C-alpha cells in the first residue's frame, strides 16, 4: 500500500538520528562517517526550507497550468465541463505525484506533496462542479466530502503525509450535515468517526512501537484525540464554526442532556488523553492532552454560563506556570533527574534549536497583543487604537 | 532493519561501545523521554496568559483601582522579577551562558512585558512625554538590549529589536506627507543600523550566537522595504536593482553557510518582485497564466538544482 519500502524509510530515519547524535556528541565524527556509509538511502530528500519553497512553486505551477488550459481551450465552459476537466487534472496530478516518488524517488521533497494536495483539491472541485453545481439539492451531495475524505486517506496511506489525514478529518466534518439536520446527531456522528479511527490506529500502532511508523501513528492518534475533543466541546466546536463564520448565527441550541453530557466529557477527556500519552510515552498525545486540558479550563465558564472575569487569564497563567515548575522540580528530584522514564532535562540539540527559533519568532509576535499604543490626541480617550508594532506599541492595550 | 537492530549490530561489530549502545538504544526507545520542550511551552503560555490578564484587568478596572494601586502592583512585579534576575544570574560573560534555572528566561520575559505595560499605563494617565511617545520605545529598546546581553536571552533580544523597529516607525509617523517613501527609508536605516550593529557585535565576540536573530529580522525587514519600493508606479528601477542584489546576497549567504532559510527568502522575494514587474500592465489572461506556468517551472528547476547540490537535510 505504501509507496516507499520500509527499509528505505527506516534507513532514512537511522541517518537522521545519526546526524542528531553526532551533533549532540553521542558519537564521534569518525564513528559517524563510518556508520553513515551503511545508511545510504536511495530516497531523495531536502531540508525544510527548500521543501516549503518547492511546495509553493509546485502549487503555483499546477494552478497556473490549469488556469492556462481553461483560458486557451475552454473560454467559457459549462460547470459540468469544467468539473470533468478538474477530475482529469486530479488524476494527472495524482499520477504525477506517484511518478515523482517511484521514478525520481522524492521523499518529503515538496514537489510530490504539492501534486498530491492539488489532486485532492481538483477532485473536490471536480465532483462538486461536474455533479452538483447548478442542480437542485440532492442528498447524494455527501459523496463530495466523502470522496475527499477517502482520497485524502489514500494519500496518507500511500505517501505518509500527516496533513492528508488532517484533511480527511476535516472532510468528515461536512458529512453528517447531509444526513441529518439534528446538530446533536451531527456532533455524535463525527465523534464516532474519529473514535473509530482512533480504535483502528491504536490497534495498528502497537505493531510499530519502535520503527519508523511510530511517529506517524503517534501524530495521527494525537489529531484524532484533538478532533474528538473539539467536536464534543460545544463552546469551541469545529461543527459550529463554519455556520458562525458564514451564517453569522449565534451559538446553536442543544438539548440539556446532550449539553451537560458534553460538559462532563470535556472534563473526562483531558485526563484520559494525558494518561494514554504518559503510558505510551507519546510526545504528541501528551501535548494534545495538555492542550485540551487548557481548553477545558478556558471554556468551562462559558459552558456554565458564568461571567468571565478580566483576571481569569492571570489565574490561568499562574496555573500553567505552577504546573510546569512543579513537574520540572518533581522530575529533577528523581534519581538521575528521571522519574518513570521521563526527564525535564534537554537531551537533544534539536530541542535547543527549536527553542532558539521559537524565541525569535514569538519574541517578535507577542508584544503586539499586550503592549501600549501611541498616545491618543484627546486625554479623555481610553487605551487602544495604536497601529504600529514593536515592544512598546500595539493596537489594543 | 530497525534502528535498534542496527545499533545492536554496530555494537557487535565494535563500531560503537556498549555504553554508547545502551545510551543510544535508550534514546531510540524514548527512554527517558525529555519533556524539556513541552515544559518550556507551558511556561511561555503561562507568562503570556498572565500578562494578557494583567493588561486586561488594568485597562478595565484602572478607574476603580486607582493609579496608586495599579502602579504599586506593576512596580512590585517588576521589582520582584528584577531582584530574582539579578540575584540568580551568573557572572556576565561575552560567550553564550546557560540560564541558571529553567524559569529564568520566562522571568525576564515577564519583566519585559510588565515594563511595557507599566510604561503604557503611565503615559496614558499622566502624559509625561506628551507628543514624544517614541522616546518610550527607544528607552524600552535600550532596556531590552541591556537585559538581553546581560542575561543572554534571545526572547528579550527579539523584543528589543521589535521595540527599536517601533521607534523607527513612530518617529517617521511624525511626517505626514509621503509617508510610504519615508517608512521605506527608515526601514532601510533600521536594517543598516541593526545589521551593522549585529555584525560588529559578532566580530568583537560579544554574544556572537545572537547574530542569527539579527540577520533573520534584518533580512525580512529589508526585503519588505525593497519590495514596497518595487511596487510603486514610478522610480522603481533602483529598488528593483537593490532587491536583486539583496536576494543574490541572501542566496549566497544561505548556500555558503548552509542556512537555507535565506535561500528560501531569496527565492520567494525575488519571485514576487520580478512577477510584479513582468505583470505590470499585462491584461491578457494567456500571458498572465503562461507567465506563472513558465516562471513556476523555472523556479522549480533552479531550486531542484540547488537542492541537489547543497540542500541535503542538515
């Protein structure tokens, strides 16, 4: 099913780890040069920056090629005709992505990724245009997001792009809207989809505990946990967002048992996710556990209909900082700074690199939201209204 | 063959020692699992949420609380954080110095944000520097640079560079006419000042590891400024030439130092600049789409060649 053979991906992973280890001083340069020769992979990879830029320019080229085709050959096509051609483009893009992998041996190179992404986009647009635009509403319209979800899942299985799995999850959100008008049923159906996926992934990943697929499955499991939480938290729900953005409607009404059932669930899910992450020593699942725990704290008051105080974020900040300090101290007091297989110490130079990147980026962004604005002309005016950036200037003090 | 099997094989062949095997096999199995990054993210989110709540509370309740109470609370937080920072910091060194404790960097971050909050409050209530708001930013930038270099903190350095950019922006906003062109000139001046400053500090060995932060910020500000010049209707030739030179320099720097972010900057900014010139006044759909196909493919070919020669994952 997967386009890359297991040994190639495993070799690539080993090579990456060797590079990290020599950087961290766990291997000597001589050892690295010796071991590197044994981990030669035929797959062609590149670094993250070139990958992003190649992805961008492939998107531009493919999109422009489709545009040029329509301009040259079909000046004012019918929706159905355009749809058929979109479907052909989808097939061409998908075939090109496969060729890029099979012939050119591209691996996370940006080009094959953009081609695969374009194929999903064209498939969605093609099905919508060819089958449903300009026709009366049909209950079979659910086939469009369903096809998008199935095709995205196929791309995830074939190529291993985690964001294809995320796309499949997003397509699934639109499905129940075609089957039932009950919002409660829609939430439950999406949650059941995600829970089923979670069960499947959890059962599969036990076979890949220490191989190259473990990280992929870990990420997918984390996404599914996050999806279930976001669908069941009615204050943040993924399902309500499209309606609120486009329809401009307020929060929808739910039955009391369902509403309070989801409230119980949003309190139950974080400890379950955290426990699962800690038991599996799964970084992504632990991170999602922490995120959903924080979201529960943030959304609890709106859930209960309580008034939100201006000092709530301060309490949240104190709580988060306190938890971080407590965990770090507790771990550090263990023998060798380790407890139950966890440590707060930095073990990899990669962590330091990410910290440096994060501090540069977030140091630039964070002052915009909390620092004061230039002085208004009237002394009676209250804070706010600044437009310039910088450590001492923002738009909304 | 999994990494664990390979490690065992290498140990048996004597390519790695048994101690190395034990350590590396443990790391491969995630034993122990480091929560270093996660705990840092939690601390960052905590400080940010705290200061956001503080700002919200102050702006909402300042009338009821009174200036004395607000300033006392903010000053107390500042004083406590300063005391913590100066009492725990190791002696100063020009080289990279690790933080004395994991929370140290975040205490400094709290100092910086609270300082900005307090200054904003003072100016808002008392108008001490009425009409000369930019001096606050300059003073703030100065304080942040001092803290960044004294305590070796990239977070605060970024805040300092951001404040300095704000000072340049506010200074130029005093001029009402031709603001766009004036902003561009001040952006270039900012780049020159920060770029040369960062290079000199690196050359004299004063926290040379900060140079990457300087360079990234300067590169982006410079490219935005030059691009905004290319977008103007008249007199864009010089800006375009400058953009080409800057992109060439960025590309060369990225390839020589294997910092591929600069290769990416060069590719994207030069593409936007060249495209804006090519498509200026072009209304024919075929020409527009044809341009994007040809240019997109050309960029792909060039980037693939660069990737083949230089761009293996570091």
